[in-house]
């Protein structure tokens, strides 16, 4: 559920193919995101999951985002 929603946001924000978004996918190296793209993705994640991402630098891959969101939801 969390991964699917994150994938949807990433595809929409970065204009990438859904099949290119996997847990191990790096936002910068694999998807070509710059810091502004990443900021926008994080903002959308915050809105979608009603969480606050304190340290954006820790989110380098889609899997990092999933782990962060899942742990934030559990709190």
C-alpha cells in the first residue's frame, strides 16, 4: 500500500515509467531527480501520508521513502 502510493507520486512528479520505480531505485542516480524534484516528491509524500519528513537527506532510494513513511505512520 505505502509502496504503491509512493510509486504513484514518483511517476507523477518525475515523469518516469512505473516499471522503473522499484524499492532499490535511487531518486538521483536512477531517476535523474535533482534536489528540487526530490523536495517536491517529499512534499507530496507528506501530504499523502500526513507525516512530516524531518531529514530529506536520508531519503535516497524509493525503499528509504517507504521505510521512512511506514515508521512515521506507526508512531
